[in-house]
C-alpha cells in the first residue's frame, strides 16, 4: 500500500487487485472503478472518477492524488498534485501569463515563482515545495533503478543446479 501511494497508479491501466491498495478504494470500489472503465472507456480526467458508483466525496478525496490519468485535458491529472491544490498551480500559471503545461515544461518559469506569495492557512511552504517538485517531474517514480537478475541460459532443469 505504501508503494502504491508513494508512486501512484495509472487508473486506466491498473488491475482491480492493484487498485485495492490505493488509499480510499478497497476491494468494492476497485471493482466499481474497473466496471465503470470497462463500460465507459478510459477515464479522461480525475473528475470522471466521481461518476464511479459508490465512490463518494471522501473516497475521491483520499484516492484522487494517487490515481494518474495520462493524456488528460488537465496535465495535473497525470501528476501527484491533488485536485484540491489545482487552484494553486492555476494561479501560479495565471500570474506568470502561461498555462499549467508551460509551467511543467519550463524550469525558468518555475524558478521565477515566489512560493511565499502562495502560502496560506490551508497549505504552507512544504506543500508548495512538493507541488513544485511534481511540476518539474510529473509522475516521477521515486524508486531506484531495478536490475533484474540474469540466470544462466543453459540451465533448463532444477537437477542442473549445484550449491556453491
């Protein structure tokens, strides 16, 4: 569960089993997500998740930040930025006279943003710094590179193995 919530899940590709590990979903809602996706096609936005039967406001609030939607109209839907924080990024982009996608693509635009200007009662600098990291590398996978173990190609049966 901690891995799924750390990395996120591409909701249009995820299996029912994997979705059960997303905070706020569980087995029943995971099944409902898959059923909805099968009947209606891929999700086009995080907002579409609200159409899933029995996925209420609380479950959406818990799960939305961990569910990624590639090729969504809003590029933040493929990121770890929670929908409750989209308005912050929208305001940053508006203040810079650009789009959210521009902020995500251009480091020089992000570097010009004074985060203290956007800090408020509901979120502080740590949240804003996390948002900026996500804008720089949306959907990044924080896991280290994995190297698969190579087995000897000439071993075909267990009887060919010997202890070292």
